[in-house]
C-alpha cells in the first residue's frame, strides 16, 4: 500500500511543469491630448503637457524621444488669394486675415489622411527634452513657410508621438494653423506707475514683417512677467480679449515687472500675433495715501499745547506726522515759518507740544502716513495762543 501511494505521488510530481514563457507587457505612453499651436511673429509654437502616464494610468518611466510630425497643405489653385476690395459678400469672413478666411472653406484633414501624408519634422531626444520643458509643458518652435512659391496660402497640421522604453504612444490630437504675414511688433512702449496702476502706451505697427502696408490688426495683447522671470512664448496675456486702443492700465501686485505688447492678427484659436515689442520695466508700489485724520483739536495747557485726533482706519498705516506753523502780527496773522515737530511718524493719536513760547500764536497740522511713505493731506487747527501769564487767556 505504501509503495502504491509513493508511485502515485511521484507521478503527480512528474505532471507539474512551468508554462510557456510570455513576453513582458509593453509600457505604452498615453497619447498627448492637449497639443496647442499659435503663431508669434514668423514662428509657429507648439505646446503640450509633459508625458507622465501610460495607457494603463500608471506612472510613465523613461522617455526615449518625442516625434513631431507635420503636414503642409496648399490652398487649391482654384481658390487663389484675392484682394479684400474685390471680395463679394459671403465670399470670406473679412474680419479674419484673408489666408485664414480662404482656408475656412477647405475641409480639415482627417486623422487617417494625416497619418498617411505627414512627415517627421523633428525628434526631441531624451537629452533635449529638459531644455524644451517650461513648468509642466513642452514648447517647440517651428519656422514653416508662410505661402507656396506661387504665393498661395498654406495650412499646416501638427501632431506629436511619445516614444517610451518599449513602445510608442498613439498619435496626439492634431492641431492646425494658417500662418500669415503678421504685423511688425508695436513700438515705443512705455510703462508708468501711477496710483491707479501701471499705465502702458505704445504705437501700433504700420507694416507687416515682410514690409507690406496696412497689416491686419484686431487689437493688442499685454504680457507681464516679474523682473528676472523667464518669459514664455505661449504665456497667457494679462487682458482677457485683445485691446482695441494703444493704451492700457494694469493693476498688478506690488513689485518689479517687465511688460511687452504684441499686435493680434487673429484671436483664434489658434492665436496669431506679432512678436513682442521691446520690453518696458517698471516698479509698482502703493501710491495711494491713507485718509487724513479727523476730529483734530488743539488744547492750550500751561506751557504746552496738546493735540488730539481720531484714529485713521488704514491697514498699512505707519503713523502720523505733526507740523507747527508760527504766526505774527496783530489781528490778521501771517505765517512766518513751518516745520515738522515729528520727523518720523508717531503711532499715537495725541501729541503734547512743550516747545511753545508764550505770547506766540501757532496753528498745527496733522497728516497720516502709510508704510509705503504715502502721506495724506494735512488737517489744520485754528490759531492758538499760549498766554504770557500762565492760566490767563
């Protein structure tokens, strides 16, 4: 019996074996879905989030490269550019640049067509990706043709593919832009700090980057960075919509800033605008004085004048300054001199002047000062006289 059990046990052991080896599950990068495009001057910029996830929702490891693909479409010869003066109602949207309006009637390229026709524009190898990364996004600059050799507009389609350690992602979303002869940058930008904010003024461009007159401009975009900060080619402007005038008042937080302005040819998307103007630096600080004190009263005491007033409600109040003016004459007094009794602000709402002289008339002024050094208008007392005989008015 024992021998039979042993034989059965050995047979069972002989039946057990490892299965056939399976290849490792590939780590597939998740396809980019937020690729955006914009034109700034003669350049076209692409921006997309840094790839961080796999198709399984796991953290993506090493990236070998990112491939940028591009397809350039030419406007059909049957739709040549036409002078705006010769366009009939309904031909194109005259609020858009002509090239953009003409392409609006051409159906967009399909995903299947793009995958068949697009060519590899560039490859960002792993070592180049950090230099192209700003924050959590990757920025890529292209300098495509603005038109065909015979002068027809072109439409350019872009997409990117992420290549991981063992697999590549699917094609990203496709973005499309019709690059145009954009305006030259605005000129003569000035930035002046005033109490209400930073006042910007500039001159509108009169030509395009190729020298053509009457550039298509629908407004202007304002850009601001903190001094020392790196500018972003696709940063969002300060204004929510293009500014129709050549001036703008910005109300930033207090600090040191640089501003520049671009001329917008199309609000998009995609956005098409000029390169930025020369920057203008400015320091913006609190320039609004606090409210003046109220309830100021001068009380004549023996050998002194006591001043009392109501406190000023200001969150950045530094204190109060006291001024004294001396008068001379009989009847109608004349001012003969004023000076500050408190060169530095005092925190309390009362002050006792013990440097008065008997028989001399004075009036006092009190102002409030904030921590930025802004001083309110002074409030004054009536003339007061310290009698020559104490206790006798």
